[in-house]
C-alpha cells in the first residue's frame, strides 16, 4: 500500500527572516516597520533588540520544543540569556497562575487557557496587539492558531478580542495506520471519506484483526469523538461553543451524529468496552506492536510510532464527502509576555522568532508542525505524511481547538460521558446535555 506523500515534503519558502544589522538587531516578519513605515517603532513598542546583556525568565511545561526554541533564539541573539523554569503539566496551571501574579513574574510564560481565565482579567498578561501590528503577525502565523489565543477582557469568550500569546509550535489530530494490516485486509489507499474509514475498519475486523486501538480511560475517546465531529461538521457551530459565544450549544445534529457513530462502532465491535480501562499509553503501545490497524491521536505521538514501526502512515480523518476541505483539532505550544516584564521588546522578539524559518526547522525536528506553514522544511516518512496532511488544514484555516477548551472541568465531562457511551449506559442525548451543563455553568 502506498502511504500518502511518503516522499520529501516541501511546504514552500517563507519570505521573511531575521535581519542582523550593525549596531542593533531587528527581528520580525514585518521587517521592523509599522504601517506608517517608521523603522522599529510602533505605538510605543520597538523591534530593536538592545546589544546590552539582557536576562529573561521563561516558565513552561512542554519540552520539546521549548528548550530547543530558546537555544535557537539565543544563538541569534547571544547577548540575551533566557533562564527556563519547567513545571510538570499537572501542576502548571496552579504554578503559573501564582507566579504570573507575583512580584517575581517570569518575563515569558507558556500559555494555558485555564490560567488565562484569571490572569487576563487581573491584567497580569500583556495584550500583544501593538507587537502584532509592528511585526505583522496576522500575516505570519496561521489565523486559526492566533484565534485560539485571543479573548475578551474577562477571558470568558475566546476567539475574539485581544491577543495574549503567539504559537511556538503546532499540533494536529489525525489517524495513524498500520500499512501491513490494511494491505492484508485488501485496502490499498487511505480512506477518502468517513464512510470509507468505517468500511476499512470493517474489512480489518473481517480479516481477523483489531481495527482500532483506543484508550478511553484518559483522552483517547474524546480525541476520537472530536475527530468524527470535525468530519461531520459544520465547524462554526463547534467553534462558537468552544470559544464561549453567547447562546452557543453542543446539542446539535452534528454532535449527536458524531456520538451516534461512536456508539455504532461499539456495536459493530470496532471499539470494545475494554477501551474504557485502557490508558493512552497502552493504546499507543498496542498500535505500535501491531495489535490494531488504526490509532487516533496527534502528531505528538509521531516519535514513538516512528521508533517502533517502519510501516506506519498518517492522515487527517476525512469528511463525509470526498474532497471536502479537511478540518482537524489542534493546539499550539504558545507563549505569553508578563505585563510586569522589564524587557517586553526583547520578549516580543522571541515571540516573533517563532515564525522564522530557523524556528520551523526546530519545530519539525521536535515532532511538531511549524507555525510558518510556508517554511521550506523537507522531511520524509511518517513526519512527511503528517506535514503533508497538516498543510491543507492550516492553509484553509481549518485548525479548531480541542473540546476541553470550552470550559473548566469539561475534560472530565467528556471523558466520563464517552465511557458511558462506550458502555452503552449513556445516550447521545444525555452525553451532549452533560457537556452543555458544564458549559452553561461557566458561561452562563
């Protein structure tokens, strides 16, 4: 079976790069000019990076890619030192909420929507509109990736209002497949529609193999449900709900259909009740050991899959109709600037570096997608599949947030509700009503 785009992937060359000038260093895709053409100055902010010694502190949880991006930036700006402070994911929201509100706040912090719900209204996070205008970020970063990092002043509604972070690396949700198991089942090409995906699972099952490896104990089931929902659309209803638009609801025909499809796959035996007791790590291990034909998860699993398999491919779950523009959930490792930073211009230069060709190479090397979707990043094999699958999603601005973005506590409702659906104890109607109840409790 021929995997999609197993050859070298080239996403094109992004025209802007960092310019090293005598006397000062100007960074930026906007070439250091505001819309009035004034070099290096716009509304009180500057793209000039001082030659004096500067030390910034950066708080983060995800590495990769943070440490590699910091190293790449400081190689270009050797007078800048960035001291990094890592906190494990489980404690990061509490840690960053406290530190950003303190008198010793880090200059840069990895963005987290849960923390922003208190930090933005309190004024502890710098609104980046002036820097966005100065550097031209609206044209340098994928619009959908910036949209996820915008909110109103109260951080109640996202996708609108001010910009509080920029992405440093992107992720995308899709389907890994075992080429040998599909070939044995008579499948020679990746599915082109959602129905063809179901038919492929039926063929694998009929051949005596397990169609799908799923870890519903943690987030695997919500990723599967989310991918199916992206396929049946429409995405705008989903985006309104995730971002907290007034009167939005998840109790839609599309969400009901997506949930019914999960239940149908359970009834057909493609998903077993044992999935609810299976962790994400165990589901990944089952797939890489050849126990199942498909695994739905993100590009963050690429390194593990590639290390264990030489017959794996990747595609974004297709829509209901062949040729429909692909829609995929994704998120970014993004970074914000503290409102208390004494060096916001230098911190903003780091944020601008994230869309450079140099950063793109780091992002792809650390298993992420580059935020500059036009970067000339060549890669082969599984990473090439992922890059080629991701490119049309990003270029069509069809990256959407994960559903737990919708409200605090939503991840528990998603996980528990889907376990109930898999066990046959929760109807689609009751599942969606439980999600809407959590949403309404936060958004009113």
